C-alpha cells in the first residue's frame, strides 16, 4: 500500500508540472474594518491559506504581504470569537494587489474550516459537507448542552434525556457513530454510550463549532462514520497585545443564567490564555407545565500558553469541566426514582511541531492528551451514590504536511489511544476494560483550476482486554483491524458554482458497551445484553451535491446513500426485566438515505430569504424495519433583515409526523414553531459590545422531539426569551 501511494505521487509529480520559474512575485495589502461602522480593527490575523502565511493588522487596520507568488488564493481575516471573513483573489506577477475586509458579527458569509481535512480551507473549497457556527450564533441558542446548541442545524438533530444531556445526531447517526472533539482531540466523556450522559463541553467558552457530515474516518477514527462535531477554542497563533471577552446571559424560561470570560496576551513568540465560565438553569416550562428535575449546573475553566519561534511551536493547555444535572422523571409513576448526575472532566494537552521545513515533509504536529473523566448517579432525595463511572483516556498523534509539488499536496500520520474504563454499582453493565487503538492514515489532494480530487485511507486496529469479575467471570479479549478509504471530487462548473461527490468505504469496531454490557440500563430504556462475538461493521457510502455562492444567491443541495453490513443495534426480545425491555446487541444490514438543502437569496441589500430542508430514511434491509430515533422531515423558512448594526432573523421551523417506527417506539406528531433571533453591535476601534437575543417558541407550541427518550411526559421547551451580552476587546 505504501509503495503504491508513493508511486502514485511520483507519477502525479511528473505529469502535473512544476511551478514556473523566473516570475516576479507580488505584494498584497489591504484594510480591515468592523461592521457598518467602518472603523479600522487592529490585531486581526490575516492568513493566505494556500501559503500558510499570516500577518497582523496594525493600529490603522492595515496589513501587507510581500513576495507573494502569482496565483489564486483564499485569504481569511480572523478575530477571536467573531466569524471569519474569507475572500479570494488572483495575484499577478510583479503587481500590487489590494484586498479589504469587513468583519461582521453574523449573517451570510464565506467561512473557514479546519476539521474536514485537518488544515485550514474555505468552505467553498471543501469537498465534504461542512457547517460552521460562531460564538454569536451559539449564544443565541441554549448553551446548556452541545446537543441543544446544535439542534436545528442542517442535517443535525438532538438525542435527549433532558436539556443537560442533549447530544447531536447527524443524518440519523447517533452514539458511537458520531465523534465529538475539542480542538481536534477526543473529549474522553461517555456521552456516546447512554441517553442520560452529557458531553463535557462548555459551549459558552468555545470560539466556534464545526460540523462535518458523512463518513469522517480518515483523520479522526472509525467511530466517526456518521460525522464529526469539533469544538474549537482557538489560541493557534501568536499576536501582539491583549484581547478577550466577557459574556453574560439570561433566559425567562428555566431561569437560565450564566457567563464566561477569557483573554489572550501575546508577544512576537509567546501567547498566554485563560477562560472560565458557569451557568445554571432550573426546571424548564412547557405549555402543559414544568418538566420536573430538568435542572442543570455547569462550571468550566481553561488555561494555557504557547511558544512560537520562527519554524517551530509548542503549547500546553488545561481544561476543566464540572456539571450536575437532573434526569426528568414521569410524574405519573407511583414511586419515581429521582436521579442526578455529576460528570467531571480534567484534560491536559501538550502540542508541538515544526513548520516551513525545506524538505518533502514541510511541517509536522505532535500531541499528547490525557483525559480524566468521572461521573456518579446520585439519588436526589437521600444523596446516596449509585453507579460510579471512570473513563481515563490517553491519546497521541503525529501529523505531517507534505510540501506542495505541482498540483499535489497532502498529509499523513499516525494516531493512538489507551482507554481505561471501569464502573461500580447497579448499572455497572460492563467489566473494567482496557481499550487500545492505533491507526495510520493519509490524505492526498490534486487541485487543478477547475477540478479538485481527494483520496484518503486509514488502517486502524482496536484491542479490548476485559478484566474478570465475580458476577460474569472472564469475558473474551477481542481484536479488530479494518481499512477505511475515501475518494472525492469537486468540479467548478460555472462562476460561483460547483458539483461535489464523495465515495467512502468505512469500518467500525463494535464498542466496549456493545460487546460486554449486561444488565438494566435506564439511560437507554433497555435491559442490555451485549455480544462479545460481534464482528466489525463495514459500510459503503456515496455523498453528492451541488453548490453555488455569489453576492446575491447561495444554495447547497446534498444527497447521501449508505449501506452498512453487520450494523450493530439493540434488538428487543419481547421480554421485560426490571421494568425494562430486554434487548440484545444484534447485527444486520442497514440502509441510510436522505437529502439536505439550503437556499439563500437577496431580495434587497438588507433583506435575505433563507430556506432549509433535511430528511433521513433509515432501515434494516433484511426486514425493512425502520431504525430507532430517526428524525422526521424538517423544513425551515426565515428572513435575515439588516438595518445598520441591527440584525433580525425571524423564522418558522416545521417538522413532519414521524410514523416510521422501530418496534419499541411510538409516533410523534408534526409541528410548526416560530422564533425570532437577532443581534446588535456597538463598535469602537478597540472594543465591541454585542447584544444577541432569541425569542423562541413564540406561539408557546406544544411539540415533542422524536429523538427524546422521555418525549411521552417531557415535551420541548415552551415560550421564552434569551438575551446575551458580550464585551469583546482587542
């Protein structure tokens, strides 16, 4: 495989052509201003993505690059916690080029992603389907949990056991098939294994969230076949001086209140940062009353530093997150169990590397991360501890960037992890287990003027070593090794338009829980029986889409079709144990098919129409049985209204009735919900005041989320008004 890869690269090098020698380079300069005010902004990081060169703006908001080779480039203006602005420009040999930027808080714009390929690129250049949410958009939504914050994004729904537990579901994929990351690393929590477990990420403190849909196994792991959610905190490059933010929020529904603050201070080679936040919310209101025990509490903090000499870098970062939230209960039960959870996470990361190396390997990044995660289930009335979970993980990786030669560029690397899991108590379903993973991967790009090609592969091995227990004895060790591969193409068809297509072959090893669980699991509403003889999942998928982006019109339409062999699912047996349905972890063939589309057009310079639609159809192919918790057809229609520094976004969200049901499910009625969100900017040269608000469920509509484990007695949140204030200084 390695020999074939290098042979392919050599052939491409020979026939793709080398850069033309002897051409005079150019100068690129410009000015950055803030919003409608037109005031210059300093300390904005300007980056030429293809060249990986960056400079800061000065006090007058001006920047300049010299010695820029001729060519077409994507240039991004980045200011912490404010959405990026991206523009393309053709640089002519020996000429001076000018490219000015205006940074806005929100609205329709081109942005940058790092998650799709592991390196910065504009969204329009990405072959994968990617969405990016900035801190202002996140603040408008409920930041109690990651699932609540992302619910409603194109192709994204939420699995829920109450607000504090909500986790994103991408294209109908859930659990161990959706990977949640923080700055490209795994968070080390247990949100994937149970409906009542939360992801230990404070949405208030992140700069942005990137959502990559479809199989994303190549860079991040075999359990990302549904997609990747990457929360990004920034702190990647040094800058002169200090910047930071202070945020506060409040909501009428659930008496939600919270805040966070953070800073960066940099010199030419050093950068120091820190942030802290906390929030609380009570039991939330619905049109039929409060949902009892739906409260949530959270505190978090992070600190670190980085050293960035000319051709190397090193950084250290520490994260802490602690929560306490309730699990809603059915008030009609005669003697309900009232339970709270208290997850806590410590995370330490060391990262370093080199860059601008003159050899074939141009740059390299190495990282080691340790996550210490614990949580316990607590009886609310007595304070008695129930089941206690520990999940300690250590991950390491090395990623190497190749020097671009002709049209060919790429990266390759290795990744490994060691997971030490244990549980004690009534819901200690799996024995203490060591889980080791190691993988090698590569991603190659061929970028021509009208066509871009991408090829990738990942070879991964997973080893499970359970310990013997008195109750179950010694369970068998399991080893899994599998290959994942992908090929994609983007064809620029017309001015601003492109066609994209991706083929992927995916592999996923069964999870520890699917292999070894045995016992009552209220968090999944089942008495689970794992199967240590499960085999690996193997899937083939096709994504295809059309995109267009111009000054007055943007649209994107995607279709996807996946077939997965030996798909692992909970199959009910018809028996009942401890009041729960007995279900075996079984395997069968599945098919996922669906579509996503968005359409945005300008009626007037201050008025945009925004439309969106997503739909998933998934079933077991042998019996044509629908899979559980698949979101229904959903449509969104809204406007973007801008008047100077005021932005308004009225919208209506409609979902169809879901009556394609797994045997253990009940149908969910359709609904229509009206919302009004917006933001207002008061800008100065060195600071900006940002007021964001969201008047949600304005009609106090009674509706239920089909993906909720407790939808029968816990409908979604009723009418409420949330406001967020942020002071951003720079």
